[in-house]
């Protein structure tokens, strides 16, 4: 077994069972991509078993902190079974769920979403790639699913020195699927949709929007960066008279219209706009339009903390415009899925946007990803999705 020796004083994060070892923390040692290594402190004491990644700034991702544990088929079988058992205990109101959530489930670099009897997986690290075949063999019997599609086409694969890889790993067939979520039906394509096909992490927040639309009697809703219209369907289900959905993807907007029809809503209550959101918001201000509720769910502006300053300006700008467009007493649901933007920083950005817009509001609730996307106590970086629900002062 190859060993990785850390520099003096760099062992503390592993002693707290944080799973990442950065390149600058390593004194000596190397291995092949994805190879299991023994991580040691400066004196040679055991810290963890991990997967080595010669191309990544995160040079080692820890599999286990138990020296007696072996990283083999039985190890992955236990971890996958534990992930499935956790989801079985959670209140998930959908036939779609996040089954494996990377580091939070002790499987760094592995993302697995379940859509009915179909799994869609992303193998995003050198370690996950090395054990791909083993994990693919284990996932179907552990879940009772029939098929497994791979969507390892995220940009982070390049940081690991890995090429993109997509296609059926186990089973075959059509990639268009329909899931239930709350009382709705939603469709997706595991081959061509964003990430694994759908944003399951917003499930609970979509339900919240529907309830708040109904409770406050909100009639005119604007859904920005709408993708395939999950928040649009939620707003219509809550009783909104009009929902305007904006995205720069024509195919996504076609699916919005299909979802409106699939769930039995009058097409006249929904309109779509193929446009840049920032430009749309500015034009709406020029036209003196007002909305009772606005959803801002933009793509990742800051993948790392190094991009935070530029991303902060972008988040501030769209929130400033949205707050100005909200009618008095209106509801804003605003989100960041950027790992480089903390919840505290996001709050400060939105507060700054409110000051610039000359408005105030009450925070109804801090928002996060659904419960099947857990953030663990030892890995706070897993809290990538954060949001605020704000009632604008009347």
C-alpha cells in the first residue's frame, strides 16, 4: 500500500474527519489516479485511507478514517447500503431522489439520483472513476432499480484529469422519464438534461412556493432561470393567476409548456420567454411591471471561493432588480448554488441589494437543499444550495 505523508501541522482536518487533503498539505508520496493510499501525519501515524488524484488540487479524498477498514467491494457495498437505508427513512415526496450525495455519504466524487426504476450517476473524482465498475454492479441490487445511466460530463472531471463519459452502464432503453413530485408530474431526460436530468434539491422549496402563493393570495409570479418549470408548476398549483417563466434555453421552455399541460393547468395562465434574465428584469422595470412573487434560481456563479467577488456582483445585481420589481408585500425566493458563496455571504449580498434598491423586507425562512442532499457536521462544504424567502415591506 502506498503512503502519503503530510507536512507538520496539516493533519488537523483529517483528525476532525474532514475528507479532503490539498496538494500543499503533502510532504511526500504519490500514486496512480484513484489508487487507494494510506495517509499519514508527519510522524507516520495513520490518519485515513483515501483515493489519490495526481491532477487535482484536492490531492486525496478520504474513504475511511478506520485503520482496520479495507477499501474493497465489501466497503462500497456497506456505504451504498447505508445511503439507501438513510433515504428510506426520509420524508421524500417524490419518485425522484438523491440516493448518494458524495462526501455526505462517505463516497467522495459519487453522485447518484434515482428516477423511478432508473438510476443516473456521476463519477466525478479519480477514486470514483477507479471503482466505477464495482459501484455500478452494486447500485442496482441495492436499490432494486433496473437501469443505470452515466452522466460523468461535469466540468470538474477535467480537474481530475478525466475525460467526459456518458451512456448506459447497466441496462438500456429510452432516456425520457416521468416522475411524481408532491401532487405533480414532471418529466426529464437523463441523457440531455442538466446534471443528472433534474434539480431534485429544490423539491421542498417548490412545495413552499406553492403553499405561500396560496396563503398570501399571490397572483402574478415571475420564475427566473426557470429551467423546465418546477417552480412554475408549483406556483400554478398554489393558485397563481399568471406565471411568467424566463430562461435562455428553448428546449427547457418547451418542457415548461409541456409540464403546464401535463398537470392540467390552463395554458393561458403561463407564458415563457427565451431571454437573458438580467436583460428581462431591466426591460420589465422600464415597462413599470410589478410581480407578486419572484423566484431567482440562477446557475452556479462561483464554483470556488476564488470566483466569489465577481459572483457577488452578479448576485447583487439580479436581486436588486428583482426587489425593485416586487410589488409591496411581494415574495422573493432567491438562491445561490455556488460552493464559493457561503450562506452568510449570500445574506449580506441580498441585504446590500435591498439597500441599493431602497427597499426592506422580512426574512420568512432560510432555505436549503432537500433532505436527501444532506450536509454533514464534518463536511460543511456540502451545503452548496442556500436561499432566502423574503417578504418585501408593504
